[in-house]
C-alpha cells in the first residue's frame, strides 16, 4: 500500500511540473493577461498565484514521496 501512495505522490508531482508551466505560457500570451499599458491584469495575477500554488504542492508531493521511500528502509 505504501508503494502505491508513494507512486501517487510522484505522479502528482510530475503531472504538476509538466502541465502548469505550459498552461502559464498560454495564459501569459492571452490578450486578457495585460492591459493597454502592458501591465499585468487580475486575470494573469490570479492564474500566476494558482499555478504557483500547484507547483508548491508538486514540490511537497515530491518531498513527501522521497521521505516515505527513504523511511521504508
């Protein structure tokens, strides 16, 4: 059971690291991302925060998986 949970944590980490940076590049190119003066809009800021949190969770998942793997002995 522990191996399954470790694999799930690693899969979560890999998914987040692969998917969210690509999504951010698409959001940053969206016309709604910047106003007429070129300043970031709430659209871009909210997405950047959400993506940042997803990547932080990816790091936490990866660390948890490694700790669990090493503690198995």
